[in-house]
């Protein structure tokens, strides 16, 4: 059977997964505002472990309070966070599933303005293009502190008995803000040439290796094609696949065990998560676009006012119309895989067994990471094992999950996938079922 | 100072028919979005309430507690909508009593007025089918069958409160939520037996009280919070005045006849309202964090302009703050409470900016009220009752009535956001997030 390759073990450095499927980084705002974790988060992750994935990549875990993308995600910024992650790992391990923490610093990129640090840190001092959140250009000592925060975050992941870390280097977060030629405008040793722009990322990887040693999985997620001009046509494109392939080679030399492929130097981005723009849900819930940052009026008009909203959506959906959502990043993945000798993981709309099997056997990637399709069908891997090529009710790539997560529990909000609105809400709220303490 | 200690009027017990409270100070219904989205309670909520018990308050009135998921005002408040919620409230009540205070649960139903539209129900229920004036959330006019269902939901929640061994119930009958939507002639536009005359408009709350009494019996504390005046003209002089004090007094008499043990006086037929919480309108915090006014409902563009665009936002803030300028913030509702107290023989509580012991003491001594309820001043100083007990008249760093607490709670943890009250911004954030310190590890929950 052609999908057998999906169920072959995957070696990632010192780590071996039971199959080729990883849950990509995704989570709702299930934790406390102060960054402490909750039982709800554990319920959330265990659901996917139970569904049969080989490993779970955590939601982005900030290594420092200033690096938060959005409140309500567990942080890994202090040693007293370790017991929570230890418990989380223990519960996921019960399903023969590995747990990889995604270490993140959001930099200037945020979904909600931060209470504690109104200004983000970045390679630049220009505001981020979607909300217009302000930031300050990092000084040399701030860079060193942040490199150390990543290293300490990795040490905590190891001390918590978890199976590895992934450096969040794509999708517009701080590491991207250094890597990207569309964002980084420095003229010191951290900006200008590709080598200089990669300096921060490589320092992070090396500092992590010093803390965790050679025998602990360290992955790196990178936006191979940055395509910033697909977000707004007046932005520069940013790094090309050729730039990113070179970065991946350097990352391999610096000790990275696997590369995780994504796209776009911003989030959300037309290529990630690829699919439609759910305007109706966005105007109702993605309030911060209209309330925070400098570009509130532009965003109010762009999202709410016809015909601007339709034009914006049409423009946003262009890449997906051209190449489709499933496997949208496979060409870039293949390009990286041809240039490095470490495994390559690829994200982007996967939910069809034959597509995944073909991607692996044709040498485009070694494994796939899945987010939305698992959100729609947490037992996707089991369904494949039972012989389904696609789940009976597949993900429709409408991105309502994403649009709703700031205000509502992260879940599938595509009503057509459920028998009724009630059934959809019951499913969305199930994550809280065992949450009530005492 | 007297032989009875400081402020003897404040620290004498208050006896309701079925409940005795150790002093005359109540924490009013306030809380942040500390619970789970599905309405289950959390340890953080318990820690939040216990903090005030430790500060010396006589009784805590819970945050608004929906009796049905369709009646939530904002997600992440604990519900009392099914029997499996009872164990959480048993624990909450026990811990608050251990902290030295009584626990009164405030049962609520939002109706058309909400802070965030629910994903569970797109339209609210109301006496009317006209959208709420703040956000413009759509609603449907309740049918007779829906009215009966909601009355029963209130009654069942009351039964659960008693089964959870709490100390009493407050019916949330004010500030523009469902019961106000029936009481207020500025909102209620029905022409059946629930609309029109005062008697008809009062039918729904009276049915709620009687249905509750049937479930909880006659020996369980039941109080009612009412907006003694709608004050519809507070913001726009051309608006409908709404319920007058005279009408509210009549409603209070009926409520007492129907079995209410105490009355809690507030004001305003919407929330927020210039009288409640009276104080400043914090424009810069509003545009940063009260996003839902910009994204949900029909009135988003009006709200965008009103809050973000000078001089419109300045004019709006000026109009908003007029009532507070005219009447003062502390004790803004005392005249209303006195008017109610003169005609009922149950204890009367009053809300509205109280934080000065001499003001509170005088209000009790001159017979305006029997006790006071406090929201914002306790957020600023949770130990305010203990400070009074030590003989202070006011906290060294009193509440400034800036209303930043209210405006931040939709997006950030409820706390005091008035930076001037702290040594630094860091100290402020530390204090605000300290409510999560006691959150247990998942392994401790098993």
C-alpha cells in the first residue's frame, strides 16, 4: 500500500518518531495571562497524541516575557515553568508520542499589544506592517540577552524530560526579522549581507547546543520563500529560496538536526496558513487589527468596507488559487532537501495520505507537519492507518479556526463540517471538559 | 475612636432576615475573565475572591453568574447553569468563608447587552427586538415560552446556589441586563402582559423572585440589585428618561412582598453608564483594549469615530463625565438609596465609589443605607476594610475612579491599571498578574 511510507519511523538526529507525521505548532489561548500553563493546554495536546501523530510541536513558547505573540500561551522563560512542561510531556508520552517545544521570541510581531512591554524588540525600529505595532532596534547587549534566553529555554525543555526543541525562525517572528532582507535594515554585523543577517539565528542555535549537548533534538523552522509582497504589494519580497537554502546549510553546520519548511515573513500570510480569508469571522473577532498599532483605520477600511475588503481578500487568496493549499511548500522543501543532509519536515495543508506518501517517496521531504487538518480531524493519522486517503470531513482551509482563536477557544469553526451549530460548539468546548480543578 | 473600636457604624453586624454579615461592607460584583470559556470555574477565580475575604470584607457578591449560556455577558465567567457546576461553588464558598467573609452569588442573564458576542448564540434574548445601543448587537423578542424557560433557569440556578451551601443570592436586576430590559420603559416596547404599565414591566422580575423562592424556600438569603433610576438623559439630553425613582420605589415594594430580603441600589439602564461606574472615561485605554466596540455589532464605525477621533472623543468623554462632575463620584447613588430605604423594611445596600470610612459611616448613621458595596476601590485596595478597622479614613493610595480597570478587563486581567498608584509600571503588572500565582499544576488536580 502506497501510504506505508507514512508509518515508517523517522530519525531526527538523536530522536526517533514512530511515523512521519508531526503536529505543527498550534494552540489556543488556553493558558494563564502570566504565562503559567493550565490543564486545558494538556487536554489540548493529549488529544493529538491520542490521534496517532509521531510528535507534537508545542505552541510557540516564548523564551522571554517580552517575546510574547499573544497572551494566554504558556511561557518557558523561568525555571519554575519546568514542572508544568514535565507534566505535559509525561501525559503526551503515554501515547508513544514525542514532545518538541517550539522556542519563540515574537520580536515586533504580535497579535495583541503587550501590557508589560508596549514596544517589541526587533532588528529594525520600523513598525510591523500588519497592525503597525511599534518596536525598538535591538542593541548588542539585548541581542546577547535574547540569545541566552533561547539557550535557557532549551535547557529547561531538556530538564523537563521533553524530546527536543524547535527554534521558531519563520513566519515573521524575531529570528525572521533578522534573517529577512525585507525587514532587517541594520548596518552592523547583524544586517546587510546574508551572512550577517543569519548571524543571530546561528548564534541562537550554537548557544542552544552548548546548553543541551549533541544528543537532544534541535530543529529550525524557516520561511524559505518570504513573499512579503504577497501580503501587501508595496512591500519588498524578502529572502528567496536560494537565500534560504544557503541559510539551511549554515544551520546544518551549526548543529541543527532538521529543517522545518514554512513560508512568508509575516503571520498570517497568504501562504501560511494557505486558504481563504474568512472576512466575516475576521471583522467579528480579530479586533486587534482595528484597535492596536498604527494602521487601525486602514485595517478597518480594508476588512470592513466593500469593495476594499473583496479586493484585499482576492489578493490574499491569489497564491492558493495558483498552486492549491495542500503541499504548497513542497517545491521549497525539495530545494532545501537537495542541499542539506539532515531531514526536512514540510508544513502546508497536508491531509491526503497519497499526497503525503508521494512527497516523502519523491524526496521532497522526510516528514510532514500538520496543523489545521488535525484541528478538523485530530485522528487523521488513525484514519490513514484505516485506509482512508482523506478524512470523510476534511479541512476546508477556510481559516476560521485562525480568525476565531483570539476571542474564542481554538477549534474548527466551519459549520458545514458538523451536523449543527450546537454540535460544533460542543466539540469546541470539549477541551475544557476535564479542566475544572478539585 | 470609641470603646467599640474605629468606625463603629461600619463594623456592626448587618442582620438580614436569613443572613448575618459581620460588618457593613460588601464587595460588589466584579471580576475578570478568569474562568474557562465553557463556564467551568478555575482556581484563579477562587484566589481572586479569597483576596477580598482576607482584606476584611463582610460579604462577597460574586461576579455576574449566568444562569444559562445564552445569558453570558462576556465569556470566561463561571456559570451556574447545570448541576455539575455545584462542586466548584462548594469549594469557592468554603474558601471564602475560611477567609472570613460570606458568599452571595449574583445570578444574571445578559439579554441583548453583552461585551463580546458569543459564538454559542448569535442573537441575544430581550424584551424587545431592537439592538442594544452600545455595540448594536442583534436580539430577538422573547416569546412567552422563552420567558418561562429563563424564569426557570433563574430558579434552578438558585437551587444550585443553595445546594452549594453558599450564603445567599443576589438577582442581577440592574445596569441594562435582561431584567432592566423588562423594567425600563426606555427599552421595553412590548404590548403584551410583560410591557406597557409598570405592573406589566415588573412582571418578569417578580416571576423570577417567586420561582426562586419556590426552589430555595423561605429561609435562604435573596437580595435584588436594581437601578433605582435609568437616567437615560445622562449622556444625550434627547434620550428617553426611562425608569424614575418613584417607579423604582414601587417596584422595590413589590419585590419585598414577593420575598426579597434586601435591596442593592445601583443606577443606569446600560452598562457602562456615566453613573456606574462613575468617573473618568479613559479614552486611550478604550481604544487599545475595548476592541469589541470596534469589531462587533452594528455600531462599529460610529464607535470607531467616537472613541478614536478628536475632537469627537473629547466631547464624548466630557459628556460622559458630566454626571460625576455634578454629583461627585463617592456616594453618587446615596439619595436614591435613601429614597428606597424610606419605603421598605428590608436592609438597603448602595453602590457607587465608596472608599472613605467617614462617608460610609455617616451614610449608615443618617439612615441612608444599611451597608455599602464596593467595586473599584477594592480592586485598588483589597484590604480597605482592614485599613478602616485600623482607624484610617481612606487608603493611602485611593482609587482615582479612572475606570481603567473596567476598560482593560476584556483583554487583560482585571486589576488596577492606574500607573500613578504604583512605584513603576513593572510593579503594576506584577500586582495585576499576581492573581495567577496560586494556579495549581495540572498534576495537583488529580
